[in-house]
């Protein structure tokens, strides 16, 4: 840790690597095509296998319910929803409801907010690591199934992606206790 700080440096480094990978993955155009750099298709495909699960898993490692639910909700609204809506102004060329209600602008911020709220509830109900890990994996599987179903109505506020995010967060939260025991 840094002088007096409770931050874990390798988690900050992992987040930084994740941000670089997300940026690298967005070298494709909006249709998912590598028009300018087609040789990067294979590495980008590989990054897409894990970059968002890594993001949410790290969120589980750093998850905290400190301050009670009201303080938690205010803190998460400031750090996830405010950036979501501010940066989504860029996307207002899209239909209003697509961005602000369906959460299709910067979808991962909305999904992270939903996932954090679900994590608050889950960790309030149980601290049993095996139970949280099982719930997490079930959430990932269920949300993956639901999102793959063509013709099903799309839920607003990235709820399905938020359930998947919460699943990865559960795994990260459980791993946090295991990682605390490892000497730094």
C-alpha cells in the first residue's frame, strides 16, 4: 500500500491494464469492423473474451458497503451515474430513450450501477463465500442466456448486463477475502 492509503497497487495496475485493453478493443468502428487495422481482429477478439468480466471482477474486489445504504447509493450515483449521463450527452444524436432509459450510451456504467446495487443487497443477505460465488456464477449464466435470446424484450437500464456484472462482482468479492491472506 501507499503511505497511509488503503489502496492495493496491483488492483490499480489491473484497472489501468483493463482501461488500456478496453481502449484497444474500441479501435474497431461502431459496426465492429477493423476497417483501418484488420490485422488487429484476432487480438481484439481475444480481448473481448475477458476485458469486461475483468472490469466487473475488479469491482467485486474493491466493493464496500461502508456508510450504510443511503451513503452507498449517493456515492455510486456520483461515481457511476453522473459520468454515465454526462458522457452520454455525446450520444444524444441517438434517440433519447435509447440512451437515457435503455442505457445504450456507455452501457457498462449503467450495468455497473445496477450490479453494485445488487451486490449491496446480496452482501446484506449473506457473507457466505460459497453462496455468493454460486449466486455469482448463476447470475452470469442466467444473464448470458437471457441476453442471447432473440425476440425477448430488452429490459431498461441495462438490467441484464447489471445482473451479469453483479455475478462477476460476487466472484471478485469472494476472491478478495482469499487474496487478503496472501502476503504482499
